[in-house]
C-alpha cells in the first residue's frame, strides 16, 4: 500500500514533535536538579499532615503556602497543574479564621451578623415555635442569621427545612414584607405553616396568588405573599416593584442551569427577585438533581462572595455540564460560605431504615407488542421508549401486587404508595385497583392544590383508603404520606434526586416502621442502563453536597429479586445489607438528636375568659353557645384555621388579637390527642379555660352549618356567636336572595352600565399582547381618560391605558366580578365551584371527585363504578349514559337557582346559587314543574270560576237593563249619550 504525500508529511511532523518534547523534558529535569542544589532553605515548606487518598499518602499544605507549593510543582517534569481559582482562594482566606475555630463565630463579610445580634433576633420568635424546634434546627437558624439571612438550607427531606426558613424570616418580618416562592401545589401548605408557627399574622396578612385576579399592583403590599414559580413569571413586573425584605424559595433546585446562553423566564425572574432582596433563604433537599452544575444558579443568586460574572467561568468545578471536578473543594466552599446540610443518618439516629429491593421483570414479546399498540408506535419491539417500558411492565407489576400486598384481607392491608410517571401507566393501575374494590387516592399533574391537600388528608386519616397512586414529578415533593410503610416504583424516575425525594414521602419524621421500597426494573431494556446512570449521578451530586466522607457511593439496594411467571419473587443475590435495621413492626420509643445548641423554651401567658352560656335550638338540636362573651373568632379563608380575639372591657370596646389560632379538627378530637402533644396543636389559653373550649366548639358547630357562600362573606371578620346576627346584617345590606326579583336569567350587557357621563364616548379597545382578541367597547372621557366599563368612574389602575386583561377595563375588582356574574354563566359556575368544590348540597355526592376518577377508567368500567358511588343514577338511565360517555363536570353537577327564575330569582349572585348533582337537579326540576303545573291549573280553575260567576250574574238581569246600561255611557258628540238636565 503506497503512502500519499500528505500522509508522509504528517508522519514527519509527528516525529519531529516527539523529538522536541523529549528534548524539552530532559532540559527541564536538568534545570530542576540545578535549581534544587541552589534552592534557599527558606522556600522548603513542610506539609501540615499526610492524608490517605486512593491507597496512597498525600501531603496536605496550608493555604497561605499555596504560591510556594504550586511554584515548585510547576517545575516538576510531566506534571500538569490546575490552579485553584482566585475567587475560591480569596473566599477561603476570608473565612480562614472560621475554618480554624469552628466553635467560635467571627463574621467575615459586611452582611454577616455577630452572635450578639443573632441572639437578639432570636428573642422575637413565638414561644411555641421555640418549644418545637429541635437542636439541629436551631443550628440551621443560627447559620442563616449569622450570614445575614442569605443561606441555602439543603437538609435531607423530612428534617424540617420549612420550619427553619419560617423562623429566619420571622426575625426580619418587622423590617419588611416576606415573599415565598414555591411550586403551585405547595401554596396552601405554606399558608398553613405560616399561620400555625407565626400566630401574630392575621388571615389578611397572608396573601396567596392563584391568578391575575390576585395581582399586587392595586393592593398595599401584605406582610406575606405566597406565589408559584409560574405566577412569578407572569406577574414579574408587579412583584419586582415591591420592596421585599426576605425571599424564601422552596424546592430551589427548580432554578436549573442550562447550556444555553440565557436561562428560562422563570429562572430569570426568580434570580432578579432574590438578588434584589436583602435576605434570601433557599430550600432544597436535593440542591442538584442529576449534575453538580445545577447548583450554580442558586449559589449565584445567594452569595456575592462566590458570585461569578458569567456561567462560562464555572468550568473550574463543572465539566461538560454533566460531571464535576474537585467536588470536595466545592463542598468545603459551599459549606463554609452559603450552604448547610444535615443527613437523617446523622440527626435522627433512631429513624427506622428504608430498604430498597429491585424486582427484575422479564418482558414477553406479547407485552412489548401490546405496549407499542397502546400508543400507536411502530418499530422494533425490542427498542422501547420509557412509556412503552412502563406499559409493558404492568402485567408483572399487577401480578406481584395481587400475590403480595393485595392478597391480604382489606382490613389488614398495609397502606401502599405507587409511583409512576406516565398517565397511561397510572390509568391502567387505577383500573386494576378499582377492579379489586380497594379505596385509593390519585395525585398527578392535573390535580389542583386543594384536591391534592384533601387527598393527602384522606390517605393519612381514613383507614379504608389503602393505596395512593402518585406521579413522581407531581407528588414527589411537599407531601407527607408517612402513613404508608411500603413504596412501589413502577417506572424509574428521570433523576436519582427524584427517586430519593419520592422515597422520603414515606421515610420521614413521624414514620414509626421500616419503609420497604420495591423498584421494578425490566431486564434487557434501557431500565438497566438507566439504573446505573442514576447511581453514578447520585454519587457525583452527594460528593458535592455531603462531602467525600458522607457521599453516597450509589443507590444502596438490600436485595435483588427476579419475578417468576407466577408473579412470585425470589431473591437471587444479596447485594448489600443495611445496617442498624429494625424489624418492620418495631417502633422506636424515642429519638436521639445530635447538636451543640441547647433547646430554648419560653414562658407563655394565659388568658381568662368569663362567658355567659345560653341554650338555643338550631336544626332541632341544642348547642351550647356564648351569647355575650368577650371571645371573638376569625376564620382564615386560606387555611380554615380559627384565630382568637378578645374584646376589651373599657369604653369604647376594642377587639384585639390574641395571636393564637388552631385547626378546628384538632379541637374536635381533643380527647384523642396525647397530652404531650396538645400544647403544640392548640393554644394554651384554650386548654386552660373550659368556657373558651365550649365557646370554640359551639362556634365550629355553627360555622359548619353555614353555606359556603355565607362563610365567604364572614371570612376575615372577628365574629361573635350567634353567627346568624352578623350574617343577617350582611345579607340584609345586600338585599337577600331575590333582591332584584327578576325573572330573567341574565341581564343584557346594554342594561348593566350606568349612564354615560357628559362628553364621554365609546371606543374599541384591544387587549395588548393578545393578537386574536376582539374589540371591546369602553367609555373614555373627552380629555382621553378611560372609564370603568360598569360604573363609568375613572380607571386609575396602572394598566388601564394599555389593558392586558379584561379586568384592566374596570376600576376595581368588585366591578369586574359584578359585571362577569351578571353576564357570564360560565364565570358564575367557576365561582360556585371554588366555594362548594362540586359537592351536591342535597345528597353530599362529591361529583368533582367522581368525574376525576372515572375520566381515567375504561368506558366499560365506568358504569359500575358510578353506581357503586352514586346508586341514585340507577333510576336515571339517560343521565348515567351521558356521564359514562362524556365524563365532564357538566354531566355530573349543575349550578341551580335556589329561588327559581320564574319565581323572581333571576339575575342573581352566588347567594341564590347552589351545587346539585344531575340526579338531584332532575328531581328538583321535576318538582318545580309539578308545582308550576299545579299552580297553573289552580289559576285556570279560578279564572273559570270567575267567568262562570259573571255569566250567572248576567242571567239575573234583563236584556233591557243591559241596553240601558250600555246606552247610558257618556260619549262626547254621541246621540246615545245621556242628557243631563
């Protein structure tokens, strides 16, 4: 084979380069030897100590000797030296005193606070919060306060990061408002925790943002605002206009980094808000989901000391955006500057263990072909994507469930969590569980926040609910499902952090039994490679967050099992044995916590209430209520918690807050709560006064009898029993159910607005940013100012001249709601759903939950399930068939007028509306039709009787008299008129 001229030139060039490198190497060695002979002994630096590293001993030098050591290393032949970044060295030098004296805190940045300031800030915490905090949580709070309130709390799941963040924010709440940014599903959870642990916050102090109607641009900034990532992006301008003192970012690992030059809009908006606030607390049990680089944005937003100018400089620690280099060094830097992380193994030493077991499934050709056919996919049956693998594993999973957890008697079944990723997999599992007649809950990406919270409470409190079907990404965070002791992963999560997060929904504080985790892995598919990548990813990430000593070398598995064709499992090899394991039924009596900070307690002040009790009858039942009492109650619209108020005895009387609140459910089951836990759940002033307990119970009972629309009117008002007094005042002021007495369903748009002011004219307005919007008529004054579309008062909103939503055309939210209520039945139905959640007021059928369940079932299974939950559908075949064929809310429940339209109940607001299931609505409509027909027949009979009476009266009069009577009529100019004389 002949060598071309080009190949010959390359070979000669490579040979010459190799000879040059050899010559330079020999010269460097000779120069180093000569320099060593003449080297000054002052430059010889002894190592501080020797450390074992990869079966070798490595010297450890002081940071102050960095330049001398690196200068010598650079002279060694064949050594490629990678310098520690200058910013890292400067940061370590600034905190060098803290590294040498870990027991003594010395601020090393102007924003840091000495211990004297920290102690002063901690004095302002509520006494109940101080009583509940564990020692290691005190350490986390001090860590954040010492660093000026800018901290990343990265404790493992279940160690109380939320509580630590609330305590840090409470120390700065007097300096300015607090903004909490969290996933949408956790907004209500945060509202609950804030009201519980900061009782000095009134319900009006906590503002939840669910949509544009909750925008802050026309409101005075509340003390606390809770908003989701998505709504922060949509309301970015109005949020940035507020001056936030503290920002809490929950699940901060969502601020992910990208290879692209620019980050996502959500990340950019959150970074701007966090950088502008003096204090910022980030919370994440998994700061990096799958790669160390994911933590860059969080550190960049929090810490000025470590802040790089661009992400391009991050290559010092992150390699190819997937792996990491010098992760131990990065861990030291994060731990000393901005991040605190504790592990459950270090803190809660008696927490029961979790045991992972992998169950390997061999997929048959039929399962693979069926999986491809279910999603209309083509191609090689051995090449399956993740969704197809999940569907193909269903047969093996259901067989295992039938032979193991579902084989027991229902009363003896243990609660079980099943994690999936794809909706088709969840739907198939739901059909299987329904066929087994097992009660369950389901939480996926379509479950809204209130349904999610309700489902969680049902799973924890109702013994008959045995299974929770949960989406890994939708329900892997923010849920407390510790009532379960068994966890099943039908599909592998995308990242190792998602797997650990999902496991800790059950393995957390409060769990009293060992948690068994079963992970199904399909043989000879991408599942096997994906499992290995999850283990490697977890090792890289934990080396950065936990340090090399506490890094997790991979996903620890106790047993590896193969499933046989019969559905049984047998252990084929024992990979690793968990240490310090507990028998499944063994319950630890206590827990041991490790910390250097002692727990602090504070004294509390008791209150005395003198009340006069009065008996009166409500719905044929006698209740004890307070007729004249200094106790007042206020119910939070966000959480339902009852806040206590007291009326002063001086003149004029003033109602003041006691800074105490409680959940009505806790008071109702007071006798069931252990005495050691009562002080943490209920106010001390309530426990020490039986009269106040009786008054509170009476208030709760009467509150539950109110309609949701009446409760909405009473939210945010200090109330005194009986509630009917306050409700009658509000209802009377608004005119009651039929204040209008209209027999029209809706009022025409032209009749809604007030008369147009002089000089004003109508204009066509287009909503900015909406190219497909139709023109909307709005009145404008002669001097070019917009007027409210309803009341024609001047619009002073910031977006009135360039409206982006329909609400911007009104002067205030009340005008917008009145306009939409009068003109849109869809808007009325949505408002009614927010209040009553689709529950029939007559038969108490949860129509919304029924629709959500049958929507995911096969058509052939829907009818039986509906008849099981709502037997009344059996007598209405048409309504049943409509719901089976099209499971939507409109085929399950209707918005009905309490006072019918024909009786004057038209053009009403929510006061005259109620939720009825379609069966009850059909019965009510039939009854109303029967009454209308009966009334019509009665009116017809009365008319006939009147006509018959006139006829009989006419028979007694003569025809002559009738003619005279007719001719006696005076008609001007007529000859037949009577002559007056």
